C-alpha cells in the first residue's frame, strides 16, 4: 500500500474554499477546520493568509465568507475567455510579424488588466506582469479603452487624483481630454514612457457588433523603436479583425 502524499499549500487552500457551499456560505473557523480536515493551527494560518489576499472575507461577528476577489476573478474570466480565444490567432500573427510583445487587455473598473501576452526573445523587458493592473490613464491599452467609455465615467476618472508612474505619465485632466479626443479620432492610442521609462506602446480598441468596446490589443516596444505606418496599421488591423471575428 502506497503512502498518502501530504497535501500542498494550494491543495489545502482549495480544500478550505471547497468547505463553503450554497447551503453553508458562512462558516466559523472551527467549521472550516472540520470541513477541510486540517489541523487547527494549519487551517487558522491559511485562512488568515487568504483573508489578507481577498480570497476570504471576515464578517463582523468573526465568521468567514468567500472573498470579493474571487467574485472579481470569476467575473473577469467569464468575460475574457471568449475574447481571448478569438484574439489569440490574430495576436500570434502580429507577434511573429513584429517580434515584440503583443498584449490583450480588458477594463476592470478604473483599471486596465493585462489578460494575455505573447512575447518575443528580443523584446523589451517589462516591469508589469500578466494580470497586472494599471490605472486607465497611464497606458496605451488603458487609454484605448478610456477614450470610448461613457462621458460621465471619463469625467469621474479625470476628476480624481491620477498617479504618476514616470515623469512622463500624463495626469493633467485637460491634456488627457485632448489625448482621448485624438485617440477617438485616429482609432488608436500611442504612449511613450508613461508606464515605464524606455517603453512605448500602441493600442487599439476591440469592439462587438454593437460597437461596444470590450478590450484592447497593443504592441509594446522600446521607446526608440520607429513608429511607422506599418506598425500602426498592424495594430489597428488586428483589432478590427478580432472585432469582426467576435
């Protein structure tokens, strides 16, 4: 008889999540420990870490529920998968043609989330990782989405304090408005060193048949890279092809 392998940390966390159900959406620490079949000290430590990461929330009376972060991820996955599956072939062609990073991003509230990235060996190094979140105003991918957002939402975002990531991050509301108007007019966003020094990007919106902007596709390049008509056309054509395929 083979010995039973000990559960990994991920396995234990998964067992804790599985302890919750429609019949038992709120659990005490003791109930979680019993249902997950874990030692008390182990369950308490992992639950505390899951609360820190938003996977679980603690109620006012000290019980636990599934965290808001899980619902966000589930919602994001539901929205993203059809777009990602449609976009990948076109992103692959763009990646192979340019030899640069090609990214797919969606809007999540007042941020843009990178949900897919195809890279190349010699492409510029990036600080932002896959699933990274950046305020909409600070990247080409985000501006391509913000430019086509409802005017009231744009107003609300531009009335907030906008963080700077580099000295070149555009944070002046009036300058941003002019930039968004230009993006709407030309159909793509071009950003130089606003998210990371030494890095530029071109992004174009992806739309549904009802003209709803649901994502953006972008190419991330060294800031010294020549912005040619061929490069701009490649990004905008990819966005239009993905939109048509959707």
